[in-house]
C-alpha cells in the first residue's frame, strides 16, 4: 500500500500546492474546455483495451499473459485509429462546443496514451511493481503542472490540455520502459492464433467489465458534458473543478488500494482481507469527517480564501458533492472485490444504478430549467444512496460482517457534527477568515493524528 500510494499522494500534494497559482492564471472557462476534453479523452482512452487488461493481473501463466498483453496492445492501436478517424469526420460538430482542431488533435493523442498506459500498468500490477506505477503517476503530475505553468505565460487556455498530454506521455513512456526492463517482461510470440485464444478465454472482461467501466465513466465524466449542454463554459469550469477537488482523496485511495487489494484478493482470497478492510475504512472515514464539516460550513469562504474571488460558487458546489465523494473514496476500489470472486455481473448492476440515477437526476433537473446547484444537490443524494448500497452488497458478497462498517460510519458522523458545531459557535465570535483558518488547522491536526494511529494499527 505504501509503494502504491506514495505516487498518488505525492502527485496530489504537488497539484494541491499549485492550485492557488493555476486557478489564478487560468479562467474558469479555460478549465471548462479542458474538463470537456479530459472527460472525452479519459472516457475513450480507458475503454480502448475493451478491459482485456484486467485479465493480465489474474493470468498466472507467463506465456498466456504475454499473448494477452500483445493482443490487447493491438486492440488499443486499432481502436485509436478508429476514434481518430471519427474525430476528424466529426470536427464540425466538435467545434460547436468551442473545441478547435488543435485541441481535438491533442485530445486524440491523450486518449491513445491513456489506452496504452492502462495496459502497461496492468502488466506492472501483475508483477506487484506498485512503486513503478506510483513513479509514473508522479512523473505525470510533474510534467503536466510544469507545462501548464509555463504555458500560462502565453495567456492561451489550450496549455491546460497540452500539459495533460505531455504528462500522460511521460508516464506512459516510463511504464513501457519499466515493463521492458522487468524480469518477467512479456515475450511476443507473433502467434496470431495464440493471441486470439487469449482474448477469447478472457471474454468475460469485455462482457461484464467493459460495460461496468462505461457506466463508471458515464457517472464521473458525463455530468461535465451535461453541465456544458445547459450552461456556460464558466459554469462547467466551476462544476468540474468542484468535482475534481472533492474527489482528490478518492483518486488516492483508488491508486493506493485498488491494485494491492486486487492482487491480495486474487492470491490469498477474500476471507483474509476482512479485518484490514474494516480498519482502512474506519480510518478513511475519520480522516474525511472534519473536512466534510469544514466544506459544508464554509465552502465558498474556503474557496475564495484559497483560490481567489473569481471561483465564487465552486465552494457551494463542493459542499454538495463532498458527502458522496467521501463514500466514493471507500467504494472506488471495492469493485475489485467482486472481480476477484467472478461476480462482474453484480459489479455491472451496481454501477448501472449509480450511473443512471446520478446522471439522470442531474440531466432532469437542468432540463426542467432549474439551477445547477439544485441539480447537483439531487445528484449528490442519488450518489450517496448508491455508494452506501455498494458497500453493503460488497460486504455481503464477501461474507463479511458489516457491524464494524456501521460503527465506523457512526463515529465519523459524530466527529463531523462536533467539528461543524464548534465552527458554528466560533462564527459568532470571530471573523469568517479566522474561522476558516481555524477549521483548516483543526482538520489538519485530526487528520495527522488519525493517520499516525492508522499507521501504527495497520503496520
């Protein structure tokens, strides 16, 4: 977990440190265009492999795994060409969203790099090379943010996209080099029949995991496109960055826990993981609860203080999104639990409920002419219910008792309520900025204490 988690943690710390700078150099509208391209690139790029990459982690036979690896790379190449051609054909329609040919071409390059990166990461995950995966994540963040900082001098928002493409390229090249140098590097047999057989034997992944990924990405990325269809680029920027910032912790838990949990569950079974999972969830809830209270209490003041006055409104949206984001932090790696026991069908059903309900709520409210805040409030309620349902069903599928989970949620609710009440009392005595600063310090102290206790307990 430490090897898998240090990269995401370091990259997020770097990104968070630069947020006050980047958010003052680029306008919300610039982030709105970048978010739309990112949504398309990450969505399409993650699907290029048809999720055959997941079979690499489970396959123990090196020869079969090598055939599957190169077959999946071929699938990614073919799909990249297909999507590139479709983008060129649809350029006139794409320009209606304010995305020019240069940005569209960058988006195509971005999605191809994501597709290759997914396959390479799966091979490294198969070998348990979590530190190398983390190093790639750090390279991605460093290259992305440095290029975006330098490009801001030109005053052109396209540098947000250029930075992301450069960062993804740096990470993908590093993964390719790491796979090539590994002791159990894939060997290309150039046997088309064996490669096809490897794809056929892993057909359950495109059958179940591909639709699951589609729905997962629909839940995460489609809201940005829906907000763009009913609002301005600036509103898309506010919403996309509110979503991004509240989901930063879930990106860390996904990178740190998903590969380790998948690897351990596949090799040791689920029964041995119950106690560790209970403890991890308990400490994640405790760490997140004071920050939830702070955002709910004064999200707009916090965003204005940290990011600048033109991001007014993002704090209120973050306050609405933070509760489901905290539960997503617990569930975004649980899908591998069901993969490890062959219940991809259950994964698919759960993701369908979450995606259709949340995206449907957002679209229905905006289509009725109501405000973005009202739409996000209903979307957040649907997501929270869906994630709690996922936790309950995953525990039941694994045969684990949920009593520890219920106790952890109760403790986190009590702690969050206490922090909120304390801030409300201080608001009667101090200036808003002073209360926000105190809230940040208090949440930071609780987080540090909880992480130290968790380190001792899990170690």
